[in-house]
C-alpha cells in the first residue's frame, strides 16, 4: 500500500502522464516490418499500401490531446496495461469484454473504498489500469469485417481500392497498440520513473521513458532492415485476445531490464549490445504479432459468420448475457483440430 500511496502523491505533483511508445522511428519500423512480412497466402494487397500503414503508425497518439477531451478520455487508456494496478485479476480471468473489465474495476474500487483504502481506490479505474488489449482486438475485428467486404467486392469484380485503404487504416492503427504493448514501460506502473518502494535505487526520473523508446532508438538508428530477417514465419492465431495478453505479459517481464540498462549508462551508447538487443527483440515481436493479426484476420474473413444465441453476445438468450453490460463476454475461440 505504501507503493500506491507514493504513486498517488507523485501523480498529484506531476499530473497525468502521457505515454507515447517508441517514438516515430520505432512505431514506423514495426508497421513497415509487419507489412513486408505478410506471406504470399495472406492479405498481399496490403503490401501496396505500405507507405500509408507506416504513416499511420504514430497517429493514435495525436488523439490524446486535452483539446479534444471526449477523444482523450476514450483513447488514453488504450495505450497502456498497468498490470500491478489490477493484480486481483489473473491473466486468465481478465474479462473478454471492455465493459466487463470496467465493471470489474469498479467493483474492486468500491471494495477498496469500503475497506478504507482510498489511495488504492483512486488508481483502480481504466485511466490507471489501461485498456490496451481491448483496443487491439476491437481493431483486429474491424480488419476481419473489412476483409470480408474486400473478398465480396473482389469476387464480384468490383473496385477494391477504397476498402483496401480502409483495411490498411485498421492495420496502421492496430500497429500502434501492438507496438505500445511491446514497450515494457507501457506494461507497468513504473512507466515514467520507479514508483513506491525502491530497494534497487532505480531512477524516479520520468524521462527514462523517452530515453529508452525514443532517444536510444534514434541513437541506434533502428530500421526495418535491423529486424526483418528475424520476423518469424506467419501463423494463424488460435485466439487473438489471448495472444495480445501474452504479448503484454512478455513485455512486462523486461521492465527492470530497462531500468538496469538506464542505470548502467547503456542508453547513451548506440553500440551497447544488451540495449540494442532488447529494442530489436521487442520491435521484432511487435512486428510479428501485427503481421500475424493481419494474417489471422484474412483467414477469419473467409469463414462464414454464425449468428446463433451462442455466438451473438448481444442476445439476451446468450447463456452468459450480463444485463449490466447488455452483452456477454466474447467466447474464447477453440483451436482448429
């Protein structure tokens, strides 16, 4: 609880933080490497829109200005996943619905208030937990819907240019969220300096965020050529939501490594092997996941949708329908035999 108390004090002094993972170079590298790794049996039409997809890699950060408050309120949480703030959930129990997640947080917040834990309660909300996996999978499903319409237009012999641009826009936006999730400091409360108990004396300087994701990435002059050969062969994801959660959990395991690299001065040395290795690992993993999400969307778009009570989450007949949200959580997809 001391950690949370210190965190609240720091927020009160410094004000809300604004996360912008990887900066322009890192985000664009992810999107470019992903497009170039699309397999020949995937959505190859996206290769022709590489420049557009790369351009869009940083655009979601522009939706977070206080001058557009409605957009900022919905968009800010989509860029982080601060796992320590909702440790009462396991990864397996994270709701498969944005609204179910919001309700679960509010239930926990009310419990904390009743228990007199006001400071912890103040951080138990989507602004300080993040909603990144929901933004990612919601955008993935927009790609599926767009690709289904692309297939229909192609099969009819009609012009597909506009729907291609639409799908490319989804991929560009999805790349931003996947990229953010690969940056370890987007998966922790220690995103802008170490918070709370600090026995290892890690820096509390909020600028560590930029030192790692922007300054060092620019210093090492990262490009898609640095990671392209390491992007693995495309796979069809069994369950995209589970894949995104695993991606975030994996990145979160490298939080202390970022702080250790910073403390050693590695982030000022463009040739530092461990620092370069971490950046390339995370950028490559993000590019691979973005490509796999696009490829999976392509495969799913060829499937015929079903609309039984067991499939449609908005039907009251659904066995898991929740009247508090007006829907049921999304079902976990069963892997193909």
